[in-house]
């Protein structure tokens, strides 16, 4: 015959149920440190992605300006805001970043790209130099 005391749970002073407060704090600290490293890594990936987008944008603008040069044997002028003066029916109007780069019936670029952030002073700039034989394209850094 089986006695009732054989089926009763046996606990001694060294057995525990659950975690101590110290163990929980250590685990939460480790998770916090790992989360911080992941967040920093994701932020850097976003920054590199924007930089890659900027390089691609400026390469496309360079190609469009080269097409313009092939038609007019000079790069377009620039205005005081460093925008391309090559849009409109006569090719003398400023081309806004984010609008088409087209002169008359010729479209050189469907849309001049805007900086991925495009906040305040963070925009692209263009300047004609060397009497229309060259140009710098830049990104004006923000504050």
C-alpha cells in the first residue's frame, strides 16, 4: 500500500521556484545593451543608405547635364540659389530640385532629385564654372 506522504511534493531549503531580483536585473541589463548595439547599427545603415542614394542622385544629374552639354556645347548657368538655369521653353528658367529638368521639348531628367533628408539647407547645389565647360554638384550640409 502507498502512503499519502509519498505523493506530497518534497521541498528542501535549497530548491527555488522562479528567479531572484538580481538575476532578473542582469538579464534586463544584457537585453538593454544588446538593443542599444542594434539601434546604433540600424542608424548607421540608414545613414549609409542615404549617402548611397545621394551618390546615385548626383550621378544621374551629372548624366543629364552631360546630355544638355551635348545639345548646347555648354553646361547651363546657375542662379543665386545655385539652381540649374536650363528649364522652361527658352532654357533660362531655374530648375527646382524635385521638378523636371527639361528645356523646350527636350527632357534631360524626369525629376531633379532632392536630398533624401531635404530639410532646410540640406539640398543639392549646382554651379557652372570655367565658362560653361565644367560644374560642381554638391550637397549643402544642414545645420
